[in-house]
C-alpha cells in the first residue's frame, strides 16, 4: 500500500499541531524566570527557596523523559499529549490556591513539569511519524515553536503579572496550557507506522537498500529487529515484505518488556555516546545562557541591555532551526557533520567571548551567532534519535535523551557558579561552557565509530 500522505497533506496539519504545543511550552518554560520575581514578592522572599520551584519544573521536564517515553510508546502520541495538557492545567491551576513554597514546588514545579515533559516527548516524535524525505525540515519547523515561545514569553508574562498579579497570571497560563489538548486532538494514526518503516531490507551483497525495487534510506534501523525466517539475515530488517504479511512480522519488542527495551537502548554503544555528548552540550548550553545577563551587567551593560541579549539569541535560534532543518533534508548532506561543525564553532566562539565581552556591541554579536550555531542540536535531535533507535523505538529514545539533557541542565548552573565563586573571574565560566560544547562536538564525531546494531 502506498503512503500517499508522506511529507504532504495531513502531515502538515499534524506538524502545525506539534508546533502549537511547542509554542505554548516555550511560553511557560521561558516565563518561569519572570514568575520567580513575583513568587519572591507574594510567597517567600528567599531566592534559594524560590529557585527550587524553577529547578523542579526543569527537572521534571527533563529527568522524567524515560517515563514519558514509556507512556507514549504504550498509549501513542494523541493520548500522551492530552495527558500532558491536562496535567499542565492541573499543575498551574492548583498553584493558584497554594500559599507555601512546598505547595508551589509540587504543583507549579513537579505536576506542571511532568505535563510539559509528556507534551515535549510527543513533539519530538510526531515529525518522524508523519515525514520521511523532509523529516529534518519538519523537525526544524516544529522546534522553531520553542523560539517563538521565547519571543512571546517575556511580554505575555509581564503583562499578566502587572494586570492580574501572580495568582491570576498562573490561572490564565493554566488555561493557555490547556490549548495543547486542542492541538492533540488533531493527531491521528501516523502516516508512517512502525511496521511500514520496517519494510526496507538491506542487501549486504549489493550494498544497497530496496523497497519494492526503489532505493531507500539505510540509516534508519530498528535495533530490536529479529530476522524473518523467510528472508536472509541482514543487519537491518525492517519487517514485513508486503502489507499482506504484516501480522507475521516478529520483533524483539514483542518478546521483551518495555523496561528491557529501555535498558537496551541506554546501553547501546552509539546511542550512549550520543547521550554523553548531550550531557556535555547541555552543561555548556545552560552555563552560557543562564549566566549571560549577569555576565553582561558585570561587563558594564545596563539591566535592559543584558535582558535584550536573550531576545537576540532567540532571533538567531529561530533562523537556525528553520534553515538547518531544510538543509538537513538534503539527502546529500550528513546531519552528523552539520552538528559536529556548528556545535564545534559555537564552542570556539564561547571560549573566545571573554576577549570581547566588555563591549555591548560584541555581546549582541555573540548572542546572535551563539543562538545560530549552538541550537542546531535541538533541530537534529529528533532525526538522530530515529537514526540510532529506529522509528518504532523513537518515543523511548527521545525520553532517554531528555533524561541525559536534564542531567546537564540541573548540574550546569551549579558547576558554573562554583567556578565563579572559586576564581572570582566570570570569564572562566564561559571558557568552561565553550570547552563543554567543543567536547560535545567531539562526542558526536565519536558516535560514528561506535555505530553498531543492537543484538537481541
């Protein structure tokens, strides 16, 4: 059966729905820092205690990725996105009634964070289920919703706080988050099912792939595929030969629990090396972005100028996500090479940034190009996870990547702050961040050395 709707038709409707979810998530995530000021004024005037709310939000958003992956793998994208929207609504809605830091940590932090985590996992999977040839471009367009959320979060959060105070703002944001359920309603059975994606058979003798006589993309492989008895044993068997024999295809995912599959993915060599690179990337990313406003002010910029650097970074980020997505869709372009090169450049300019950081003009230049180069990882994360884990395991794989990303996000600011307190020189924070990014680029290159198939 032909997949007429691949890369067109309803696939773009699903992509628009995923982009909408990402946009709403971007508003909520990036407005958390603005809400911190109101929390200190209305709940607890202790920055250390208040910071735990944001830390819990980001921690639940990332570290619960494997749980979100298992839920989506079991129940599908539509139900998972609905559950995420409902949890986010409940978390921010219940925060309206809280008067203590503990209550805010549990509601605005944990419940809201887990709801966002479920939605984020769906956003990371949906483009791969509806697009084939233009998959990286679809990811670029979808992930660009986060950059749009960055643009909108500041004005929206500030307006709501000024007009309705903290509790009114939380209630309105809860209603806004529930709009993700409307977007989730647009998802339907994916155009590219796991069985259909597994119909490609690698012919090792000829060194090419064929699907009914047509050359196919050999990069995507289900690592748990068990050879069919009627076909020769090959490294990547993608299941049924025709729609007629789909029920006769057996994969190891039928024989093992979801926890075993998750363990096998985590310990898969190339995927593990990629996740090590993700930890290094997130360590550098959060250190560079989190400390940028304070660093700029220390170098002589005004608070307003320092805040504007994040908007400039968002502009570079938005441009990069769109352009890199379409560039990576070219079959002649290797996406790992793009990531190795651009993240490496981002690491280099971050290390050199302290040499020119005394000038606001150069701070703007750095912010734009940092967003332009470094955030390529967000765009290529989905295609690389599909390449390493196979489409049938992408929900689990994406959840695992979010977990490793969360490790860096939680520890990065602490390490960077420790370096500053020990040395008293803010410049070393950016030397550290740039070094992490450069090592992340090397780790991505090393991934190809260990790229092997999971057996069993």
